[in-house]
DNA sequence: AGTGCTAGGT
């Protein structure tokens, strides 16, 4: 009762208020009553101050306070003015609060005997935007009087939900009743026609536009053009464009967007050239569109020229020009230029940041992507969006960093920025690649309508983990649900078969892809099949298959075959495969390394040396094997014979404890010459460090990551360690997971 | 009227 009362009395200087006022002690000090200019009016209009307070509360979105204030007003016998209702409904819309809206609507009905059309329209808009078309429908049907705004509101709501028939019905109703549709009716209707199946309706609306003589109206004309673009009828859009007397930039950009989206970026660029020659004024929209066209064509040279124009016009700092410029450079793999362009943007927005983060991912700089994301989190929340999170999930999945991944996921949930479909699929992959299938499942099961990408991601996760039966079960379930598998889905299915040695089933899926699922197999699918045969050790079968398949074997075909030759020690076949692979892809180190291994296994040192020489001549380097493990949030990396770790001594002592094993039966067949080297393989060092850190306490499994394929001897070692120490060990190598428990591995030694 | 993201084998 303090500040406000004095204010109030200053508004009514001489006399005390005639009417009883509500209790104002809830009015915060920011309420300004100064806008109410006439103090004389105030005396006569009962409740004006109270209603002003309501308006103020609604403008600040304080609906609960407003509702509490109703009680004060009721007590004082002051009524809520129609204008207050309008503002309050608007606040409900802003806050998308259907519950507040309903309560308010109830009260309004009791309060106002015959609400104005304007007020009823506010109710309509509130229900439409709060997502209850049912309520809106009811109000609309019961309205005694309608105007254009009521109809446009409903039209746009119907259209937004894909209820085009109803939207068009309203339009026809107007025509039948002889009411002349205004231009806003047309623009609303045109905006709601957004996909090819709306084209027919669009053409009819276009007809009505022509007959109503509104075609000269620039915004309607542009609306028609854009409608044709969205409906995918570029010929029609071009016709409209050609007939335009005055071609404003919006028409040019509209058509250019159409071409770009249709994969006709060349035509978009041609149009841009026309635009330049005709001397049409450029605006930032023109630049953003033409840069997108450049990006999709990877036309870095044109991009640079446009960049020059942009710079000349001083538009580099404009976020809506700078961002597509950054993206154009990223798509053209000019990351340096992209970073420079990014720095010129004066106020990078969420789109700019998501472009740069996905750029880091495209350049395989995943750590940088995460670093950038972390620094963004400390800035304003407005720079984060679901696109950014999707990219960060991707980075986490490549780094197999479940720790950060999980935190980022939690963060995204808090901000409601897990993109439906895209974000969720990225999460499924992330958790799968980190070895957290349960979390992947949780995400998958939380999805209302998992699309084919999500299903495939989840199936791949199981394939990756060696869980073939579950992968195949999921595939069958997916089909039962009516989801159509695609080419990638079959890669996942065949991979699952491959990782479990399911030759017959794999062949069956490959053979039925086309007849049963209408997905044409590609060389990739045949390569998977070669992999299945080779991995299972039936190399002759693999060779026979390769020769009979409808494609010429490619580098990948031979690589799968060669890899099988190595695991199953087929030297002669491996020699052939190596030669083929070296011819088809001389850059691939596998063509040298695997034959080298085969030769050394057979003790054919000279030929082995020859392989090394070939590789060195080509300036190729064998990727250095590296393993890492996370301990208390820190990553510890090891390479072969690594002695850099501060606890090196302890690590090697730990390894010595397993010396008995090294002398055991399993190793009788292994080469004694390489024993020394085997002792300090990177994965062993990482496992040993893991054991030291666990220090006798039972915690979760020891998780080791390796950049290359796990070595068979170390695989045996891990099995042994899991048996004697009772610790579970998980090794994620470059291709899959191995889960060691009580002396056994989840892969059943099939890998 | 425009810009940014998802699933894959070796």
C-alpha cells in the first residue's frame, strides 16, 4: 500500500477516491500509472486502475499474479474490462499456457454477456496458439458474429495442422456468402500451401487472385510465386516471375531458393547473374541465398567473388550474410577462410555457432567442436539450439566420450534442445558408440515415432556391440511396425550378421532385399557379404561370391577379403587380394600391412620387408596404434612401449604380475620373437593402468578405447585378466566392442 | 524471403 497509494493520490489530488479499490499491495514498483493521462476520467471509471494493473501484469507474463488479483477485484466488486481480457489472452498465447487460457475463458464467459468479435478473436487466437484447435473450433462455431480476422485466424490454424480442407472450406464459405476475401485472406491461404500435394488448391487460389484483381499487389504476387516454389512447381513459379511487371528482390530470392532446394543450384546462380545484369538492388537475402547455392555446388571461386562484394558493401558483419558465407567456405573445405569470415560477424547467432561447430565436425576436429560448445555454454543461452547439440552429440560419438556425452545430453534436456528425430538419432549413435546400449535404448524408446534413421542407428548399435540376435529382432520388429528399411538399414543388418558369423541369414537378407523390401542392393551390400564369408573363414566361398556378383569387386571387396585372409592365415589368397587392393587403392595402408603380417607369420621375412619398402616408397605410414582410458575425467593415452606416464613403473610392474600367463599354453603357438613387443602393446598398458586405478575396489568395468583393431594376443590377455582379477573389461577398438567377463569375451572370439 | 543438424562397413 505504499508507493502506489501515493501515486494514486497524486492522480486524484483533491478528493479521496469515491469507489472502493482493491488491495494493491501486490503491485510491484515497476507499474507505471503515468500513462493514464486524464485524472478526471479515473474518478468516474470504476476499476480503471485495477484494470491497468491487470494489463501491466499480463504484459509481463505474470498470469498467476493476475489471477490472484481477480480475487481482490471480486472482493472490491470491480469488474474486469474487455481490454484487460484481451491482454491476458495475449499473455496466455505468449506463454503457450492452455490451462491459464481455459480458466480465463471460463471467467470471461461468466463476465461478459455478449463479448465483442474482437475479444472473441483473441480467445480464438489463444486456443489456436496454445495448441487446442478443438476449443478454438467450439468457440468459432458458437460465435454469433464473425469477421475476417476470425476466419483468417482459423484458416491459418487449420493450415498449420495440415487440415487444408478445412482452411479451404472457410475460404469457399466466404466466396459463397459473397464476402470479398481481403488480401490477408489470400496471403494466409497461400502461405499454408506448402507441399506438392497442395499444388492443385494453390492453382485454384491463384485463379481467384487473378479474378479478384489483386495480382498487382506485390505481397500477394510474391505469395503466389513462393507457393509454387513450396509446392515444387518451378515452371509455374517461373511463369509468375516472368509476368511480374516489377521484380522485387523477394521474387528473385524466392525463385532462387526453389532452384537450390530442387538441386538446381546452377539455375539459381544463372538467375543471380541476371539479377546482377539487370541492376536489381541487392539485399542481404540475395546474398544468403546465392551463397547457399555456392555451398551446395562447392563453388569456392564464385563464393570468394561474392565474398568480395559482401565486403565492399560492408555486409561481412551482418549475421545473415556472414553465416551463409561461413557455411559456404566450410562446404568448400576452406576452413581457414570460414574461421576468418566467422570472426567478422559482429553478433554471431545460434545459427552461426552451429555452422562453425558442425564445421569442426566436418573437418574431424571433434575436440575443437566440443571445446567451442563448452565455451558457448558460459555465454548467453540464445546461442545454443538443437542443431548445435546434434553436432556435439556426433562429436561425442566419434570420441566415444560417454562422460561428456551424457552431460551434454542432460544439458540439452534441461534446455529442451534435443532435436526430435535428428538429435535423437545422433544420441542413439552416440550412446551406442560409447558402449552404453541401455542409454541408447532409453532414447529410442522415448521417441514417439522413430523414423528409419533412428531404427537404423539402434540396429547398428547392436551390430557394433556384436549383439546380432537383438539387431535382427529389431529389424523384424521395425518391418512389422510398417517402417520401410532403406539401403543403410541393410548395411546395419548385414554388419550384424557379419559380427556373429551368420552366413546363411546374411545371404538370405541380401537375396530378399529387392524382392521383399524393394531396396536394390549396391556394391556396398555385396562387400558386406564378402566380409561375412571372409570373417567366417570360408575364403573360397568368398572368392566364388566375388566372382559371381553383379559388380566388379572394388577396393573394399578386396580389403574385406584380405582381412579374412589375415585372420584365418590364408597366405596365397592374401597375396592375390593384396595385389588387387594395392592396384585399386594404392593409398590404403591395409594393402601393405596385412600382407606384411601374413609374410611375417609365415616367416617369409624377405617378402615382408618388400611390403614395407613398397609402403615407404609411397610415403605411406602405418597408423600408430594408440589406446586410452578415462580416469576421474582425465584421459590417459598410451602407445606401444610408452614410458611417459607418471605411473610408468607401477604400470609395468602390474603387467609383470601376469607374466605367468605369457608363459602359458595359449602362447605356445605365438612367435617368441615378438614376445617383447607384445608385452607393452598400448591396450595392455591401458588395461594395467585401469587395474591400478581400480585398486582392488569393484567399480564398473574398465573401459579401454583403441584407435585400431584389437590384437588377438591382447584379446587373449584381456580374457585372462578378467578371469583372474574378476574385473570386467570393455575394449572398444576401431570396429566394435569387446566385453570381457570371467575369462570370456562378448564376441565369442568371432571378430 | 534467407543461413545451421541425424543412421554405415574396412
